[in-house]
C-alpha cells in the first residue's frame, strides 16, 4: 500500500461513524462543554497542563476513536455497567458494592483514586486517565450504558427511527441528539441553565446515586418500547427533556470530579 492509499484509509476511518458509542461524538462533546463551564480556576489550570490545547469537549471522544487500535482492546468493558431490570436502589447499591468486574463503575473509582493517591503518574498516563474519566463519566449518563446484559444494552432491541432501521442503543447514542440539528456548542448553550443549588446537590451525590438515577431512566426507556416499533416525533417529544437532563448532569458531575481531584 503506497502513502496515498494509507492516507485514504486513515481518512475513511476518521470519518466513519462508530456503532455503540455512548452519546455519540456530539453528545460526549456537549457533556465536556458543560463541564468546562463549571471548573474551578485551579482545575482548569491543571487540566490545561495535561491536555494542552485540547479542550475537554474535544478530548471526550478519544476512548471511542482509539477502538481502532487493538492495543486498547482492554478498555472495551470500561464504557458500561450491565444491570438487570427491576432493581431497587438497595439492589443496585449491593451489586455495585460487591462489583469486581472491569466496568464503568470500578474503573471510574480506579481512575479517581489514581489521581488522588499516585504521585508518580507520568504525563502520558495522566493524559490517558483524564481522557478516560471525561468519556466514561459521560457514558454512565447515557441510559443504555446501564442496559440489560441479555440485549447488550439495547443493541439487540431493533426499532425504526422514522424510516430507518436502527436499535434502541443507537437512538440514545446519537439519533435523538442529531435530530435537534445543533452543534455541540449550540446544544450546550441551549440546555446548560443550572442553579447553584442544583449543582451543589448533584455534586454531593455518590457514584452509586448517579448510576441509580440514570438506571431509573433506563427502566422507563425499556418499558416504553416494543420490538420493531417506529420511533418518531412523539418519541422525541417524550424523551428530549430527560435526555437533556442527563447531558447536563453528566457535565456537572464531571466538573465536580475534576474540581475535587485538583482542589
């Protein structure tokens, strides 16, 4: 393969849409953009040292883009936590307390602990960990990343998005967001209207509480859909507000984690 052919293949890959990425490219950038607006001055400075000229929004998709490299296959299960249906808060808390799997819950805890306790992290490792935290915290606010193991988080629940074949996971990854026809900066500006009291309350929540709140929406999504159902304007009208709330909470929670790490 000559140099031009290699470049062509690379370009095709870069612009190829990813399947099964939580929130999709735009959604992750919305979460990152919102988080950036709530960082403390010190957190902004420390993140700037780690990411350089890369913003939180632009760093947010790196863990999905890197799926092309087999060396990072070990990250594949870091993006989600599979939960069965019908669980109470106590059920979820017990499950997560005993959780030793390689999943979003255990790895968010691992990454935060590393930043707080490991003073020997290299710059490259810090950069990796920051990108992962940005992305995975976004992931657990996408309800289908807490979906059921038997249908792979809704990937096996076939639906139609207007006239197109799709699946429930894909609808929540990107189709609902893309339907709004906004850039990530426009979208963030349109929905990012929190009060100080809201931010304080959300940032006092534990990771288990974040997950259970998202899981409640997951349950409603499953209850509302039938296999091969056509989802259209009515579905958008019904779920646009809870989806936007999740994007905002993801950004506020992410900012709270970085403000705590770099306090």
